[in-house]
C-alpha cells in the first residue's frame, strides 16, 4: 500500500514554485513604475515651485554714512581738497591788508628787511608784538610771497617805495622751496624746470658762476647737484656765444650781413654778440 503522502503529488509546492516568477515580475514592474514616477515627478513639481516662489524685491540701499564715505573715497584728491572748509585768515593779516593793500593785497611784493619793527613803531595800538610776528611769518612763508621773491622783484617799504633788489641767495632759496611744494603737490618730475630757473637766476644775479655757486652752496647734495647742472648748462650756452662771436669776427661782415648769411634774425645776433663780448671782460670790469 502506497503512502498517500508520498504518492500524491504536492500541488501546493508546485503552485508556489509557479508563483515565484510572477512575484519577481511584479517586483520588477513596481521598480520600473517607481523609477518612471520619480523621473516624472520633479518635472511636474518644478513649475509649481517656480510659480509659488514670489519674486525677490530689490532692497533700497541704505542712505547711511557708509555709502557717502565710499563715494568720497572714490572722488579724486583734488575734489576732496576743494570741499574742505577754507582756512580762517589771520585777523592781523586782514588788518595789514586794510592798512597796506598795495603790499598785502592781491599782489604781493618782497618787503624790506626790518619791516616788522616798522609796523610796530607805526601801529603800537593795532598789533601785539607776538601776534604780528606770527602773522608776518605766515605771510613770508606763503606761496604767493615766495613767488615774488623768486622773481627777483625789489623790496618795498611801508610807503610802497622800491628799495634794493632781493639778495641772490634769497631768490635761490625761494626757487627751491617753490619747487619742493609743486613736486609734492603734482608728483611730477620738475627737475628740468628747476635747473632752467636756477640758470636764469644765476644770470640775473650779476655774479659770475663760481661766485654764485659758493654763495648758495649748502649741505643738501641734491640742491648742490641742481646748481652744478645749471652752471654746466650756462657754460655750454657761453661756449656757443663765444663761437658765434669768433665766427662773426672772422667773417669781416656787418651784423646784418652775418645774420643773413646764417639765416638768423639780426636782433638775436646783436644781443648774442653783445652778451659774448660782456662775458669776455673780467668780472670786476663787467660789474
């Protein structure tokens, strides 16, 4: 007799084996569906999110001190200087302008040595000695006053009378101080202009080149080098004038004919020859 448990086929186990592929296929289908849904969901949600986000409103810049400071920092230095409050004028200088407009007015002129004592003697009730001393120092250090000294103008007394010219060393130091201020203000190389101006001051001084060099020589090697350059330039110019004078003397012609021969202006030739003849004379005779 055959055992029923072994003889009869186990239909349940067979059905379970048959269901396994179905479950695998279902799982695969679920994964495929989930993947497809996940890929499509963001595409559908993005427009919704974009529509839901409100546009960002532009915030106005605060009108505080910081933007103004940044604008001021961007402005050139010259504009910042123009916006600075003007310096208060010394009341003593205002009084001097009222008393002597021809000396302390729109046009400055060099003042005589000892004008400080003259002012105290004339106006003992208007000025205190210490206040007047400070005011006169400010006036003498001003750029406008230094320009008048550097130009070699004559010194004036309180009545406006022109006296002796400014000493060559005072002219020289005024030129150097003006050059220093302009170089600091502009940042440019103004040395060629300085050399040319010193050369003109040497010629206007009435001194020979060696005497001028000894008079203005200082401990500042840079300033001494400027003087040496000016003296060298003057020496070259003097050599050219001497050569022109020798050529004129050898030509045997008049100044008019000599100028026409070299294509020069007669007036320029006459002045150059006169200058060359004066340089041939000894310094004492020329003075």
